[in-house]
C-alpha cells in the first residue's frame, strides 16, 4: 500500500451534526473513524446565528460555536478530522475506495455519508451580506427571533407554504413573495395559506434587493415581473424557501436515490442500497432538516456501522 493509500474501518464524509455525532459514537466504539469535513466544515449551522432549539443549551448558542463543540467532542475520543473534500467514491466492492483533494486514497470497510443538503438561495449580493442578520433558510430554526415582527418569505411550494403558516403564528405579518400568479404547493397547503389572515401574497414578483443596515435587515425591495415596477416592504426578516439540493452528486449511479436525489435509506435505519454504506442527516432527510434529527441519525449510522463490522 502506497504512502498515499490507507485503510480505515469507518470513514465519515461530512461534518455537520450528523457527521460529528456519528464520529463520537464510532470513536467510542473503537472504530477509529476518519472524517473529511467537506466544503462547509460544520455544515449549514455555520451560517446560522443563534440556535435556541437544541437540547442542552438552555441559554442558546451560535451555530459555529455549537459545531466547534461537536468537533472537539469527536476529537476527544480519537476521531481523525481532516480539512478536505472527497472527490470520488467507488462503492462497487468492499473496501470502498474514496479519493480526496488532499491526494489521499482511503480504503474504507464502512462508510457514513453525512454530506447534508444545501439551501437554494436567490443569488443576489445583499442576500449574502445579511446572511444570519435577518436572511435565513429555515423558519423553524429562526422564526422565534421575529416574534411580533413583520417578515417576508420567498417561494411558492409546499415548504414555503408550510414555513409561511408557521411564521404567521409568531409574526405580526408575513409577506409571501412568489414569482408566479399561483402557488405550486398542494391544495391543502394553499388552503392553509389563504385562510391565514396575516399572510399577504405578493404575486408575480421577485426580490430585487435585501435592504438593511448595521443592525440587520430592515426591508426587501420586490420587483413585479409583469409591470417591472419595484416596491419596498419594511420587514425584519427574509426567509428563503425555494428548495434544498442534497449533496449527492458523488453517489449518483452508485446508491439508490429518490426522485429528488436524496439518498434512500431502509425505513427505521440509516442503511442504504449498498451494504456497509450508511446515510445520516439532511442528505437522506428532506422532511425534518433539523440539527437534532441529524444528530440522531448520526448516532444510528455509527451504531449500525459498528454492528455491520462486528457481525
């Protein structure tokens, strides 16, 4: 075996709550796990400010701080954490062959995939500027901070409709901005939106600019596609709900994916269509998408990997 090739019992790809929790459990089971952190070390929580809904943090904690604590806990038990991106995988036989951009090739007896999903963003400069300062991709995570305030949500599918009705319970007013003249959401979700009095639809429109100052978001400039006219809405938060994209490109054609490219797992487990490969967190969950559920499936994946390796 060359100096750039190594053999590991458990390789974990991805370093959010799922990846780090898997590492904690795998390390304590003496599997000597290796993690490749990926493009966004710490995952989506690193672009979140306050996290108030994760058990064990009664005073809240910032997303980056929480992920640093997860990382330290994984390292404490002997996880080898590497800054780098996996560039290719071969799951056709065991050990699985994984290559990374650090030049190493890893032969892995078991593989835990925790590459997560990336929120789709609007792609405007001001959106990046106010990320974590009023711009959010998760109403369930951040809606609490806008209690009694006016907010905007962008999107027209089931997720946008669900998040709009959730925000409407907390916020004084929700402006729902959609580029079409009708929602793409299911009829049931549309009924919920239209029967919620403090949701105001802004049809045939797209956000042009997020407005704000040093304190954060103060409004959003919206352009009507048909008239070409722009209008400013005073809001404290802008929630983007135009979908998520699972980070599964590496596994296309090698693992069974669902119709929207999330990894399919056997119900009640993290087992995938390839024996010895497990998937945890948002890469296999497009429904809950919470840090605590991701951590739970990370735990499951490590326990299943341990049982797989010892049977």
